[in-house]
C-alpha cells in the first residue's frame, strides 16, 4: 500500500480498535510523516519514542522506595489519564540497541488483555490513548534486530511502498522544487524501489485470527486494501484463502439455518443479498418452516428480524407464504412483532378483500 492508503488504515484502526499497527517500509518513504499527519487530521496528540536511543529506564521509569514498597516513576513521555487522546509512536522498534529495551517494550505494543488497559511494567495506559509502531524491514540493508514471531504476532503488519502518484501529490502540497518534481515524473524508478522483499515472518495463529475478527467487526477498508491488511496479520497465503472463501460465500444464498440460528453473523449479508439470492433464502425458509414442529424463541425473533430487512415486495410475498403455515402464522401474528409485519398483513388482508369483492360483482 502507499502512504495515503496507510494513513486511511492506521486512522481506522486507531479510532475503532485497540490493535497496534506496525508500519513497515524503507527509509524516507513517509511512514513517520504519514502517522503525524493522521494525528494532526484527527486532532490526536502525538508522542514519539525513538527506541534506538532509549534504555529500559527511559521506558519503565526510575525505581524509588516508598516505605517498604518499590515503585517506578512515570516517564515524562507517558500520557496521563486526563490528557487528550494521544498516539504514542514507537519508532525504530527493531533498532533498540539493547535486548532488554526490546523486551521491555514488548508488553506495551501488544493489544491489551480483554477488560484490562494497555500496560508497560507498573504503568497503565488510559483507553483513549493508542500505540503505533514503525520499523525498517529486516532485509539485510538496515542495522536492525530481527523481531521474533511472538512479537510480530501481536501487531498488524502494514507494508508501505513507494508510489509516484502519491508522492507527486505530497510534493505539490509541499511546493517542492518544480525541477525535482518534473524530473521524477519522467523517472519514477528513481524513487525508492518498489516490490522489494520485506522479509517478515507473518503466519496464522489463534491470536492473529482474533485480530482479523476485530478488524472486520470494527473497521471498514476499501476492497483492495482488505487483502493487504489481513495479509499483514495471518500471512499472504492464509489471507488469499480467507478472502476467496468470503467471495464464494457472497455468491451463495443464505440457508434457513443461517437465518434462524446465526442471525448475528449473517445480518449484514442478509440485508445486502441480491433479489435472486433472497428468493432462494425465502424458499429454503418456507420449506424448512413447513416441516418444523415448533421454533425456539430465538428462532422466532431471528425470523422476524430477517423479514424486517427484506425489500417491501419480497417482504409481502414472504409473509403471505408464512401465513399459510398455521404454526408460523401464530408466531408472526404476535403483538410484539406488529412493527415489522403489520403493514404486510394489512396489505395481504386488503388484497384478499378486494379479490372477494370483485368475485361478488
């Protein structure tokens, strides 16, 4: 992805999740500038930690004794609970010169345990503050430490590459020299080389799939970016398989069991199905309901929820079919469902009265 796309993804993640994006890219590509711009545009305070220049004491604070208890002073950079929303940028994570510095920051960059705030040693970070990481790739051209899989597994790896269209927009905005801009317009290969390997060992894990779930539930990315984001969590091979599986599902209609037993998982898909797929779902539901002896309460509720998302014409036709099934007619006719099915039942009743009236004439 280019810097503009990276900014979109980082802002979406920081605003809607507690995950830690790790932006990976070659020197001078706009990683840090992009993150600063995200903070400025969103109105977030920005704090930079240049980890290549820091020791453990700079991160966890200096110990002091209070009575018989040892405490650690809060580092000067640590955002207070009452400070405005702050993004702590852990820059040059894999340039930490001491192994214990890298081990100390490990806890801080991982997403907080459910129900607990993000922490660093004895310090707790208020939930409205977020963390982002940037690194150069460990491809042999930088003096960086290799990150082990456990650390990589705790972050969403976002690889950023040079893009002339993106850079030219930035150059125009900053009013860079016309000669430089014109020269690079005809010699785009002289920007940072694209498609160079990043050499990051990103693989699927239980934690990684939970991160994918968190992103899909809370964030919205343009279609072309979703694959890249998921690849940075579970690896490209697993991401391709997952996205293909989703694409295949999008072209298959929901079945009765999906609607009645898994509504929370399929509600969005149910509302967006094409009419031909809705017709297939309706037919399967009608066939199932004709043979069902009774419905559990949650199935009754899910059936009515499905009716509520149908287009008007399909809704009327479906309710008409349901009213011909005595056990189901009793369900949809309950007062508590009037807000959803009343209009359909009234229209069907009017249709029946009109038909009988014309017969009498």
